[in-house]
C-alpha cells in the first residue's frame, strides 16, 4: 500500500527515477519493510543502471534536513546489507483501517509507459489514483487550486497541461483527464475517469512469500512449496506479528521495535525448523491446514522458550535493582562524593526501563502462549458441544488422545526449560526464584487440563 506519508513525499521530494524506486521498494518489502531484492534485480525493476541506483540509495540513506525522515535505512543481515523502506507503516500488518488512507499498488504504476512519464505526469496520476483508492470510485475530481494552489506548488498551469497531454499519450487506455467547471460555483475542476476495472487491477506484494520459500529451501528442503501451502504458513506468521503489534500500542518505541524483532525471530526460526522437518513429513504439503498447524505448534514452542528467557532476564534485572548499596557505591565513585536518593533514582533509571521492557515482553509472550493453548483445547470441547452431532466411541477416544497429547507435549517442553534454567540460568538469582514463573505456569496448566478433561468426560457421557 502507498500510505499517506509516502504519497506526500512522492508529490514533492523525488525525481522521476526516485519515484519509481520508491514504488519498487513498496512492492518488494517484507512485513518489516525490508526490501527483499538484490541490487541488480532492483535496478532492472526500476529501469535504471546499478550505478545510478547506488546514487539514489545513497541519497535516500543520508539524514535529510528538516523534519523529513530517511527514505531507506540500512539493515545488516549476516554479511549482506538490505534496506528498509522507512516511509509509512512497514506493511499492511501495521494498517489501521479507521485512520490510515492509502493507495493500492496499481498495475499501471509498474508499466513501461508510466516509467517513461515526466515527474509531473507521475505525480498527477498518483494524485488521481490515490483519490480513486480512498473513495473507491473510478471517477474522481480535484478543484484546480488543489493541484496549482500557489507559486510554491510543483505544478504551474503549463506543467499541468503538459502532464495531462503526456498521460493521455502514454496511458489514455487507462485514464482520461478533462477540465470542467462546478455547476454552481463555476470553479474549474479536473476530472479523472479511469477505465472500468482499474480500481481492482493492482499488484500484490510477494516479498514475504519469496522469503518464506528461501528460508525453507536453505533449511534443507529442496522441493517446491505451492501457493496454497504458502498462504496457510503466512497466515500463521501474520497472526503472531499482529498479536505482538496489537500489544505494542501506546507503549515506548523501543518496546515496539523489540516486539517486532521478536515476532520475526519466532516466525523465521520456526520456518527453519519446519523446513528441516519436511523431508520426513512431506505429507504435510498435501493438506495446507495440516502444514500450518504443524508450523503453529513449532511457533508455540519457540514463543514459550522466549517467554522463559524474558522472564529470567526480568528476574535477573530485578535482583540487580534490589542491590541499592551496589549502585550507590558506583555512583559515589563516579562522582567522587556522596549521592542523595534523587541522584540514585537517576542512576538506576536505565536499568529500571530495561526491567519494565523485559517484564512487559514476558507478559505479552505468556498471554500469547496461553491464548494459543486454550484455542487448541477449545476446539475439542466445542466439537462435542455442537448440536445435532452424536459422537461415536472412536470420536471420543480421538478427542481424549488429542487433548492428552497437547498436555503431555506442554509438560515435556516446560520440564526441558526448567532443566535448562537450573543448569544455565543466572546463579545470582536463587533457584526457587529463577524457576518460579515456569513452576507457577505448570501448576496453573495442570489445573486447567484437569478441568478440561472433566468437561470432556461429561460431554462424552451426555453425547
């Protein structure tokens, strides 16, 4: 999507080739906004040379003057350098349907005819397309002063007339632009009339799918993953991104960034494990829902492990915060004098922020894991509650075994993590304190599974 921030930037701050570079970036960015395309492919897609594209990238990565943001931000991934498109939300994962206005990535934006237009032609057509997308109408109009408001506008009347003529010559089969006047005010207006069907003729961003296939391929599975399976796997990935981002509203930018990085880590790491398991489980690819369920279980285990790490990190930082004499000694040595309580608070403020961040993320991960587990168990009890469906003895046995499998797998994972905490955890934190979050979680889950088993038994008898 071309969001409002990107739209406004394109109208005033780029050359013709820079305009096409931004459109290419939007079409090839993953959920984090990182352009998943090597330089030579990007240059070919934009329609320029690698040398000139490097100049554009350099301009886009230099801190601009005033209030403008960098267009591209370098991102190091291993030995490679990628670029994050930094204007607007990273992707539709961050889209707010109540507030965000956007333009779809219409197919004509990526045509040779559009790329050949002057910058004024591109800007004018973008204005019409943006309003078409917002209003969901293939006929839109602008008051003349919206396009040529004053002498500071990128448009003059002659530039506007030249842009209209160029658009008609190159893309007259897509849109016609005509001058008219309002019936009552007699003010001059510009009417854009797009041909029928253009509103829904847009390109889909496939960057995340390419990344998915590449991750699985690099994990050892050399076969093809068809689109139906990819869509199901992406659906699971979107769920964890959206869940984490939803929790990240109205909190610090640092925590938002950490949660987004964590969502990417859990999803990517789980895809790698999924790819490693595929050679021995190729039947998963025959049923897309089974493939996504398998990935979802891997993601649950990864999220649970990360929850334990953040819980342990929070406990470790908390134990450090409680050592008041230690912080006072450090402060007094640094300042070479006694410090008061206010100065002490200032000294430990960064550590306190780190604690709140770790504890907040632990809370987010714990809630996500609980929601995941409850939804899996709920599918069993809901199936038995369904009216008009009598269950056979075999159905009841399958349901009981499914619930037992979820329970046992969860306990095995918790016991493994408890063992790791005892062996490798921070020994400055007492073992009972170190293991408390997991021990408490296991006790809670034991009670939960016992209750659910009783409910399933009652439902089995009644059915």
